[in-house]
């Protein structure tokens, strides 16, 4: 298991569900103080309630710089510092191929997945510098490594997250900021996002079998597979890991 | 005797970007290959006069409909639009902290979203005979610089956008080769991307010239099938081999 995260302060976006919720719960379990941030107030408050007194909920639309300022102010007021950011908020779109692409789809997917990650990194780095260092974990995707013809904006946004992560890591390293920045690339996991896509498919069972076939281990992963890696990356044990894209994909990209 | 439709013999390339020496070098190389070249540059851009074998048009890269209209207008007479070369990148230096929100929005619209719209338009205009799409971006999408945040992020996005478009074409039987060139020099201006100069000093074979990028574009623009598609071609003087 990872080293304890006692008294480290974490901000987790997309904390109402999926990877974000599971990461928030795992970080708290390992001793971190956690701010659960999300546009989904009900889900976000529920995650914070599960965590208990070591957590609280703060509303956050990741595409808005003013809301990032507000949530960081709330974290500093509550816990006095900020050590960890997990950029987990993300979306896909069912009509995301190059023929159907329009400005609305592009703006929605790119805004949340990539601009939200940019704004998050931009806002937390000064606070982490004040705290003497920190860890940033950005949720990319297996589609940042292997593309899908039906997900052009999603692939581009996640490819951008991988490159953004390397760039942030490089600039923080050059400044000797002691801030690690890494990206996690999950394969297909049984989260609400994937579950919704399967339900919408003409034959959900066949669609699930197809997704499972991409992974040599023969099954989809779950949010905890990702959350455990995120907790490790936020720990002291991962202090020499930065600018990396780490796959959690059941062997997807290996074959 | 029934009149036969004119056969379209000459291949046309739409070459999009700012008309600097790098872009003109690519244009000259393609023209030397026997391809008709049309340079597309944004309305506010200086220069852009017709030069030699190349025509020049103004095009709002962020306008989805304008891309289709421009390509349809080109695809007339004896020439057939068969090649799209995107050189829309940015060289603006900066870090995640120094780049403002407005600069981010403008760069992503101009450098990534416009690539998607141009690819979409090309698929609509190439027709059954197909064509080649070549997206040119910074090698920073693979290997980051400390002071090249926007070109790095745009490069990373364009890499995966290219692969997604290539797979979409394969899935639907479109005979389109869609590939990505990653360069240390900006495809339009011929200038190095930020941080590239320092990295090149460590490169095994020194700095590649703009002509190296033009040669790679020429090769990829000549592809007629899909045997080589969704791939990345790096022109970096060995930088990423380290």
C-alpha cells in the first residue's frame, strides 16, 4: 500500500462520481483532507458526507476561472494549504466523429477535458509553491494513446492532456518547484460514463463484450483500479515520477 | 455523341497557414511535384499574394462552413482537390502560469479546432477518389519544453485528432490517408518552436531545416491509399531519440 497522506490537502474535481469520487474516498482513507469539487452538487455533497469531517464539498465548473479561484480560496480557508490536485472532471459525447462535429460538441468536450485541466493547473501551482511542493494528477485516457474514430474531440482533448502534463512537469522541474505532474490513462472502466454509453448502444451486451475484448485481461476495470494509482502518485513514494503518462488499461495498449 | 464530363487530371493541394518562408518552401516543393497549390491564410494576415505556381485565398480558419465553401470552390475545372496540408500551429512561448485564458482560447481555436474543421471539409470534398491529409504540428506534443506550453498542448491534441480522423476514414471506407508531421520548426514561419533551439544543441544530427519538413510533407501528400495512415512522422534532428 502507498505511504500515508496524513495532513496532505487534496482538491478532487469531478468528485461526485466515477474516478473522482473513488479517488477522493481513497485519499481520505489514507489520511488526506479532501475538498470534493463538482458541478453536480448532490453527488459531490454525498461524496463529502461519506468522507466525513475530513472532507467538504465545493461547487466547481472547471471551465470557469472565477470558480477555480473561489474553490481554492475555500480550501485555503478550511485547511490552510493545498498539496494535491486531481483533475478528474471529464465528459464524452455520443456524436463525436469528424463528420458530425460542430462547435457546440467541440466546446463542451474540449472545455471540460482540456481547458478545465489547464485552469486547474494554472490556479493551484502558486498555492503548491507556497506549501513547498505538491502533486498534480490529470485524468487522461487510453484514448490519449490509442485513438477512436468515433471520438475526435475526446481523443484530441485527452491527447492534449498528456502533452499539457509533460509541459507542466517540465516548467515546474525547471523552477525547482517540487511539484510533480502526471497523467493517468485508464482503459475502459465500468464508470457511469461507460455505463451510459453501453445503455445507449443498440445491443448493450454486445457493446460490452466488444469493449472487454480490447483488454487482454478480458474484462473492464473499475474506478478503484484508477484511484489506487492516483493515491500512489500523490504520495512521497512517487516523488521521482513526473511528466509521465501511466496506463491503467488491463493490457489494452500492450497488444 | 454524348459529351463526357471533363476528367480531372491535376491534383490540387490546399495549404493552410501563415505565409512565411516555411510554408512557401512546402508550397514550392509540392509545386515541383506537379501539384497545383493554393495557399490559405487568415484574413488579418499580411502577405499572401499569389506567387509563382501558387494561388492565394483568405480563409477564416475557425469557420466550419468557410472551409467547405473554400474547398468546393477549388474543386472545379480540370483540377481535383486531393491534398490538405494544415500548418496552423503557434510558436507563442510561455508556461502554464504565464499563458492567459484568452491566449489559451485563441490558440486552441486556431491550432486545434480549425484542424478538425478542415479535416471534416476535406472528407466532404475529396469524394470517392480520396486524398491525403497532412497535419503539421510541434514535436512538443511528444516531448515538452519548459517554455512552450501552447505549442506542446496543441501538438498533443493534433497527434490524437489525426489518428481519430484516420480511423474514422478506415471504418467508413473513405480512401483518405491522414497523417501527422511533428517538427521542431514552425511549418509556416520556419522559425524554431520555443525551447527547441536548446534541445537541438543536444540533437545527434543538429537542426533540421524547413526543407526537411517540406520533404516529409511531399512524401505524405503523395500517398494515394490508406496503407500509411494515422501515423506520426517526426522531423526533429534526432531530438526525441534521446
